[in-house]
C-alpha cells in the first residue's frame, strides 16, 4: 500500500514537472486581479459562467475596475456537415462565436477580438428528442470551452502587455484629438463669404 502511494505521488510530481495538468484541476495564472465584466446579454449563461470562473481564480469583478471586458455578442449556428447512407441521420456542425472588447484607462479600447468553438454531432431523425438532448449537452460543453478560451486570452494580458496596449491606445486617441483640433482651426481660419457676396458672383 505504501509503495503504491509512493508510486502515485512520484508520478504526480513527475507529470507536474513536465507541465502536465489535468483539465479543470489547475489554477489559472492570471495577473489581472480586478476586472469590470459586462455583456450585451447581461443575464446569459456565458457571462455568468465566466464571472464565476474568474472569481474562483481570485479575480475581483467590480464596475470600478480600470480594466473592462465586454462580451459584445454571442452567436450560435448549425449547419449540415455530412449525410449518412440512410435518410435517418446526419452530422451537424455547431458553431459558437463570442466577440469581445477590452477597454483600459479613460475607457479607451485596447483589444477587439473573437473566439470560435466548433463541434460535430450526429442527429438521428428517428429519435429527435434524444438528438436534441445531445445537442443541448454539446452546447453546454461549447460554452465551457468559450469560457476557458476567454480565460486563456486574459492570462496573456500581463502587466507589460497591458501597458503596451494602453500606450498605443493613448497615442491613437491623442492623434485623433490633434486631427480634430487641426480641422477645427483650419475651418475657423478659412474666410467665410457672406450671402451677398455669393449673390454678386
């Protein structure tokens, strides 16, 4: 018994040293400690699961956080992938697309991207209830995949990366403000002709 326990412990240490980690058992290496999370569908399952996952990883969800994650849209679609030899079953591809935006200080956009998840399932037309239940289960799995991929994207946002993105956003905002100001000054300095002068021409 002792030898078996030692063997299991030894294998666990060896696997962890190699970077192996059972799915769903590891801790996410998030450097973000506070985040404002919102979604167009504020009460949707995806934003609810993402909020729970982030909070379990030690991230404080607060509307006053300087970093904002906005789930701008989530789209689900289904298409026939292939047909079998019989007329009773066919493979369908399910797709979930999650679009998101990350904003930093002064509400400036830092990132705008999307995550896609695809799954294929077999629909049996002679058992539509069972196929429908299977599709619902797969949709839940896809939602979990979306949440895990979103967390992985957030893990990549180190303080250095966020500072770099914020700097680029600040420079872009300053350039746009300077261009607007230059256009305003140019308009003010352009002589305006009176209606009488226009009629005499």
